[in-house]
C-alpha cells in the first residue's frame, strides 16, 4: 500500500456538515477514540445544516461528542457555501496539523474540506467513496466524483463502487471495501429506537394504527417545482386511501409547500404530518413501516438493512445495490408507477431482498484497522 508523507501525531480531523453525515461519523468517531487505539479524532462541524435543535437531537441520539470546532457557515448557494467552508476550514488545518482529514458522504462540506486538505498537502480519507448515480445534474454527484479524485484513501460500501473508481483512474491500492458505516449506526441503535406510537403522539390530530406508510421528501428535483411537488402530494393523498401515510416534514420542503400555496394538500384525514424527527424517532418509524416512500439516499440503505420495502421517488440512484440486492424500487415521479408500486407492495408483501455483503455492523472497525497501518505502520496494534 502506497504511503503518503504523514504527520505522526495520530490526529484525524473528522468533518460533518449535514444531518446525513452524523449517522456515518458516529461509529467512526467511537472507534477512533476508543481506549485501544493510538489514533484520536477531532470533530469539525461546518454548520452546513444549521438548525440547532435538530442538530442537537441527532448528537444526543447518536452519542456523538459536541464538535471540537463549529465553523457556523449556515445556508447559502452551493458556490457561496462551499467557498465559505473552505475559507473557514483552512485555518483549522494550519492550527491542528492533522495526520489526515476524514470526510463522509457527498455534501458540500465533503468536497470543500477535502479540497482544502488536498491543497495543504494533508491526506484525505473519503468514507462512502465510489457511489455513482451518473446524473451530473445532481450537485451531490459532482461532489462525489471530485472528492474521490483528490482522496488518498477511499472506503467503499459495496463492491461495484471499486469498478466506478477504477474506471475514473483511481489507483486500486487506494480503494478498500469495508461495508456501510450507516448500518453500524443502525445496528447499534435499533434496540433504542423510539416506538412508533410515541412518535405518533407528537401529532394530536389522530393516532395511526399499523400498518402505515412513511414518506420523506426533500430533493430539489421533487420540491423546487410547484407542479412537480403538487403532483407528488396529490399522489400521496391517493396512497393514504390505501394505507395511512406518516410524513415527517423537512424544513426545506415545508418552505416550498408554503411558498407555492400548497398547504391545503397536507390537510387530509389519513395523512399524518410530523415535525422533523431525531434519528431514534425515525428509526422506530422505519423499522415498523409497511412501506417507505422517499427521495433520500440513506433511507434506501437503511430500509434494505431492515427488510422494509422502499419506493424511491427518483429516476436514478447512486445506491444501486439497494435495487439489485435490497428492497428498493425506483419509480421516479410518475403517478401510475408510484401507485402501482404501493399496490403491489400491499398485495404481495413488497420486494424482498437480502442484506448486502459486509453490512454487518463492523464497518467502522475495519476502517480504523486499515487506518492504523496506513497512517503509520508503527501505530498498528498488530490486529490488521
């Protein structure tokens, strides 16, 4: 394995910026800071997602220590936000002089901090590398491709990701298939998940008995057009006549609904609107759902791990393994395809799948074992 010139302080800066990052960083932080490892982690929160209450709840749920540094960037356009993260992260690199910077996923914080580290000569570690939707209209796809190109060590969640990386010219010895750290978090927290009935109690209007469906919606392709958003909501109302639908409402989606004057579509007897949920609440809701409708990448993985049928309201996915091996179906925004997928799920029990290889709850351990040797062979505990 090729070795970059490294600092030998064993300190790794772990970057988070948006809520999907939190579930990925939690088990890695725990492993890095365990008593048995000479590696230490410092948590850098860019503040890309800045809802203080939601952030705090995720940190509590996942037992993540408070960030060592919060850059407090906040919301802005993609260009402004990425640039501001870079501007604020550079002095952190200069001050901390880390052995490496570890980034996860595909948000603006991922590419921004990876760029700063690469330009400063600090090795970059990318967790969840090699996923591709092959849709460059998605900002996340651009972030994924560019982050992988400047990373020194790339950890993949599925074997297909290696092929994507090799095709893009990434050296094979930089790529390591370790499994999915989000599933580590799921395994660790499943017994602590909030019962669905307790989450339903957040809404005083009515109580939904099982079975129920869950909907999450937040991607620009679904919520940034009045026509598209209205069509999806009308379809969801039709679905609610087949099975009650629970809809935790993302702040961005709520903003779009209000802006387009679509609030009346949320008032329906069998549609339960909930506020944004913490991780343990969402996990409890997910594990007992009859079917999950979503445009989220992470939920495609979590439902596959739980064996819950998932209907994805997108035209593509970077998590193809959830379709090939898991419980996920891609239907896009087509009303008839969405309704047909729900009917089939309710009639037949839904798409069955299997848990993908190495989605076993031990991915973060494999990552840290590799890091021991990669950062400095003398730091290895001999367990790799």
